[in-house]
């Protein structure tokens, strides 16, 4: 066994521990009894600590040995480069901190569930305060050049900085505002026919059929209900999704299912032979989000997708769709109207939800706002960006699960993912000019195969910009999203680009 093979063996061992943590986390959110939270927090903390210890004390020497080998193959060189980048981050964080953060987030999750249920921020506030304190300490361990928030963003989008995000979001807000103003001036789309009770069981059965037709391999996955939809993968042969159901609106279940299936198809498309290595892991969170947003919006809210499934939906939901056309449904699922909940937001105003969270997190990590002030700041930004009054914290600052996970720095990847999705989809259509005809016939395999080859199979050997350039010939370009949005919503609302 050569040096790289020894390193690979240890990486797989550590990946097994992380997979066990993921399985326990899935159980915590889906099936675990509420009374099990305290000991589950300890168990997850122990495993996180064990994995971190192995990374620092066992993987480190093996990495040094593998790096000393003359003339590594290109595959070995790319993996070693990414492992080394990760090691620089991991070695700066003490093991005690890893375990403390793990305990804090496990306890915070249960507090968040109860706080959201009761719409009482005070139940979650001390837990969030603890997480923020730990994250601030983490930025000191990791170091940063410009902004402490950069150190946290880097976990989800390597190399990204708050200043770069501001440079992307600031002009984007203005361009998005121009499109939204044109939409506001047009007659509003009628979606009232969707506001009819639909049994949860019927919705879930249809949702499972749809995601399977798109390419989510049910023999290597499952779908359950949870307080907040999510996907989680233990390895490419076991990737699970959850969804939520609103009985008077099919859209909630359908599009959260497609969104999470997009994530899951990415995980199922990773190379199992490279399990544990960067070559067998996802590129970044923005590329991960590009896959969920692409399937949810570019495909699932597209006219061809609706056209294919319409007759089946009309048969399943006659009270809603009798006398309606596929175009009526296409326009209804693309209705643009500001709302309070991010995961239910339309494709355009969604980005204001993301941007306000980015701004709040940036202020929080720069000590410009206190945790106790978050509800008021949240409500003020929702009013400013969306023109809405927030009636309670459950539909405001408590709506997202991310902060209970300690995932500060994650939110910007949602908008970046949408931008990457539009760019990737543009080039997928160039490669397969008849994609819409395929979708209309119920065939989504060509797109999935293209994504498997161009995105999923490349693993994490390249960063987001490098991967995007390899696939599309240029780095991220927001113009693709703007062009796509004007074309799509021009059709929905009968408006022309200025």
C-alpha cells in the first residue's frame, strides 16, 4: 500500500464517522423522541470530537508523507491539494471547540423547534447567543484578512468573501428591482384555484412519483416529513430527503420535494469509488444549491414540466384543476408576490430573503447587532425589502433552521446557486437543444446525465469558479439569471424587457 492509498484509507475511516453523525442527525430531525435530545447531543459531540482528533493526529502525518512522494498522478495531486486546504482550516480549530459547538447546536435544534412552535424567540435566544459566541471564537482561530464573516463563509463557499458578495448583490438588487417593478405593473396572475384542500397522503404519493421520474433513485433514498425540508447523504447509495405539506396548496410539498431531490441527485451522482476523498465529495454549497434550484425552478416551474404532468395532476386534483389549462398552472406556480417565508417565496423575491439574511449575519459577526436585537432588525429588513409586516417570530426570525445548526455563512449560497443554475442550464440547452421537447414527453434523463458528467462526477477537485469555467467557458455571470428571469416572467406576465 503506497502513501496515497494509506491516506485514502484514513479518509474513508473519517468519512464513516461523519456518516454516522449524519445518520444520527437525520434521526434527530425525523424520528427521535423529544426526550432523547440531551444524550443525542452528547453522542454526536463525541463522534465529532473523534473525527476531528483523527483528522489532526492521524491524517496529518499521512498527508505529509503522501505530499513528499515524487511525481504524483494528476488525480493524486488534485486530491492532495484539496485535502491540504481543508487541513489548514481543521488544524486551527481545537478539538474542545469542535465538541462544544456540536453540543451547542444539538441542544439549539430542539430549542428552535419549540421556539418556532410557540413563536417565542426567548426560548431560542440563549442557544443562539452561545452559537454566535462560539462562531466569533472560531473566526479568531481561523483568521481572516478583511472581515471575520469571511472565515465562516469559507466553510460553505471556499475563497468567497463578504466584499465579493456585496459586489454581486448590490447591482443585482437594482436589476431585480427593475424586473419586479414591471411585474407589479402587470395584471396579477390568478392562483386562487390552487387554494383547495388536498389530502397530505395524496400529495406525498405524487411528490414521490415526480422526484423518481426526475431521476432520484428511491432504492438508494427515502422521503419523510420534517419541520424544515432537507436532504442528507451518508454516501451515494443512501441519500435521503424530507418535505413538508400544506393541505390547501400543492406547491409547498411539490417544490420542496423537487428542491431536496435536486440536492439528493447531486449526492447520488458522486463517485462512490472515491468515497472519503475530495474527488467523491460535492464541490461547494453554491454548486449544491445550483442543483436544487435548477431542478426546482428551471425545470419544475417550467412550462414543459407542467405540460407533461398536467393531465395526471388534473386527474388527481379535479377540484383544483377542472376547466384549467397547463398554461394556467404554469403561470400560477410562477406567481410573483412578496411573502414572509423564504422557502415558499417566488423565484424573484426569494433573493431579497437571502440578501437580508446575509446582511444580518454580516452585522452579527461584526458585532454591529446583538442577538437580542435580531427580531426587530429582521422585521425592519422584511419591511424594507418586501414591504411586509411580520406578525410573529415564527414567520420571522425563527423560520429557518440554519442558525440552530450553527450554519452562519450558508445563506448567500442560495442566491449564488440560482445564478449558477441559470448559467449551467443555458449550456445544457446548448448541448441538448431539444430539452423542452424531452421534458414534455416525460424524459429528464439527458439533463440528469449531463449534470452527472459535467458537475457531479468532478467532485471537489475544483472550486466553484473553476468548475463553472470548465463547464460553461467563463466564471459566474449573473447576466444568465437576469436573461432567464426576463424571458420566463415576461411570458408569465406578458411584459417586455425594457
